[in-house]
C-alpha cells in the first residue's frame, strides 16, 4: 500500500529540480501533491498507510501509473492554450470561422 510514495517523490524531485516557468512548476507540484495527499488520506482512512502488501511491486506500479496520469493531465492543461491558438490561426488562414 505504498502507491502514494511515487507522487510524493515526484513532487519532491520537481520541487528541488525547478523549472524556468514558475507557473508550470507550481501547477505540476500542486498536482503531484494532490495525488499524494489523496493516496495518503485514502490509506489513512482504511488504516493501511504504512502496510506493505505481499505484492508491493504492483503497489509501486500503481503509483507510477498515478504519477503518469498526473503528468499527462498537466501536459494537456498547459498545451491546450497553445493548441487552441494554433487551431485559431490555422482556421483563420483557411478562411474557416467559428
């Protein structure tokens, strides 16, 4: 039951590593911390925060999956304005109005 460890480590690494854009760094850190906090609260609620199951590899795989989902969601959030702007410019050049 250690899936919450991976997003916690990702948040720590991201905080220490830093980025050029403070807004993007802060939003990714907040999302990592949100994922970690959710896992911690869920495991505390069920009384299994520090239990290590027999299948701890699958627990860590779940943590990596959660972290990958957070990164994918973050990427979509920061890419959406760029994609929207690109589509507006393209439709303008093609004479398509929305």
